[in-house]
C-alpha cells in the first residue's frame, strides 16, 4: 500500500477520483480500501478475483 499511498499523495486531487482495487480473493483488500478512503477522502470499490482461472476475465 505504500506505493499506492505515495502515488495518491503526489499525483491525485482526492476529490477528483474514485478508485477500484482489484486483487486476489482472501487478501486484505477491504482493509486497504478502507485505509485509502480514510486517508485520502476518495471513494473506493473492490473486486476480488483470480484472473488466472478459466473464464475469469469474462466475469
């Protein structure tokens, strides 16, 4: 999260962007989204998926 936090801090005007976080299932994705929302006052949505599975990209 440090890299994403640094990017947001240096490059994003918080009121101008929403964020969609995509990661593998069973990660701390919801926690990271909450931390980002709290720290940067942006709206975050999450999508947990394993894109390596057959047919996953179509989901």
